[in-house]
C-alpha cells in the first residue's frame, strides 16, 4: 500500500487556516493512507477557553465531517489527532477515517507535563487495532511512542502498520520511533508538524522530520521542508523471525 505523511506549519488557534492548508497540501495527491500531525486543526499551545471551544461537539463534528468528505474526494484514508470533550474532560484522540466515516479511534495514553494542564490521560492502557482492507493498523501518537509495552501488545495483536500523529520540538522522538520499528518489525508512519507557537511570551518551534520507516527500521522517506508531502510503498508484513532467531514471537513472548 502507499502510505503518506503531510507536515506543515500548523497555525495556533486558527481552524480555518489549518484546514485550508491541509486541503491545498493534499489536493491531487495519491496515497492509500495519509497521516497528519497531532492537533493539526487547532495548534498545540492554546488558552483554556480555546481548548474548550476546539474540543466542543460543534468543532469536533465539523472536523470529522470535513475530513470524511475530503477522504472521499481523495479516495483515501486519513489519520489525524484532535481534542474532544468527554464528561467534562478533554482527550487528545487520534482517528482513522475514510469516506464512510470513523474506522477507529485511539485516545492518547501518555501526556507530557505541558499537556497535563489541558488533557486527561486515557485510563485504558491499551492500543485498539483497527481492521482495514490493508490489514491491522494501530494509532500511537507522539509520547506514547516511548512506551514499549504498547508495542508488545500490538505485536501480539499482529498489527501490520503503526500511524503516529505527532507534535514535538526535538529530534528524540524519531530516534525512538526508528528503534520501535526495528525492535518490533513493524513499519511506522510518523507525521510531525512544523511552525512556531507562542506561550506566555515564549516561542516554541516544531521540527518536522516526518518519516516513514520499514519493518527493519530503515528510512523509506523523510521530510525536510516546512511544508512537505512524503509518500512510500509500505508492506504490511508479519515479520516474526530474524537470521539469528527463527521464532521471535515465542522468544519475545508476543502472545
């Protein structure tokens, strides 16, 4: 299958501008699945009032409707992460959608110190594999990449591809993602954002570096521009052996 990532400078608290960037950036692009950055329609550093607004049913429904319609227009699948208010708590939730709507969702489990001001952590420490025509896909966003136990679980569930919407400002997460792809023999498509946001007079930048790795941890393609669409053929294989170990599943206790 052809897997793609689109990185762009997400504009802080500007839904229409961000949605427009996505539509222009993906127009005429061809891929079976496209991964967008984390919080790609809202931005990362928002006021409490803005987070309440962006996680409201009005904005959530509008985003899902727009993405579903656009996925149908492009004849593709789209992965993205947006805020959603549930029982007066805001969760950072990744979605996989196509022209029919939501195929699967995954609330972020691990949240950073900055995110704890706004977001609640998913109380269920489990990644839910999503069945697709291409095979099983898992959504693991940003800081969740650092938890190897989540990868052990999805390996036991025989997931063939990991999609990772991200919003980070250093080069550490790509190093972690590369090691996870190699350790668990599973391709990863990571989409990070670029751009700058202001919080309390301090400007924070996001480094991009969106990358697609194959099941051996080799880079298939990596973005280097502020706005860039990358795409690669990816095989969703169940690699469970190495030259020095015939049965990795048994040896590593992937049940």
